C-alpha cells in the first residue's frame, strides 16, 4: 500500500479465481451426487437387503447394517446447507455487565 491506498492486485470486490474454480468443481460434484443422497440415506436407515442361498436350497432374505440414528444425523447435517443455523445472542448490560431492567408503572388517573 502506498500512502494508505491500494495500488496493486485485485480490485475490491473481485472474486478470487482459485476460490471460484474450486467452488465450481465442488458444485458439479455435489450436483452429480445429490440425486444419490436420498438413496444413501434410505440405505443407511433400512440397511442393505441381501439374499443368501442356504446349503439346503432355501433362500434367506435379510438386511445388514441398518442404522436409523446415523441416517437421522445425515439428514440433519445436510439440512445445514438448506436451513441457516441461528446464532446465539447474549444480552448484557453496559461494559458486559448484568442487564438492568427498570419497570416503570404509569401513574393512575384519579
């Protein structure tokens, strides 16, 4: 900086090229896999269906690795990208001290 003002580099507000390219690549990956997300969560919830041929010739059908709790966590994690998370706000008084509230009762007319 010369004399307190910007003299080189990107102009203010110009996006970083590497950041833009990285975001574009990630967006393509997410867009490609987003349609699979529902199936992935469903498989996690219910487990993966399997068929096993038994030595006596019967077929046993079952499910492996069902984890509804993990599926719920996946949904909550994905929701963060759709619904913004609310920030906590702490209300304090002057200089970070306790908040003092004065309740003033209006005088009644006689």
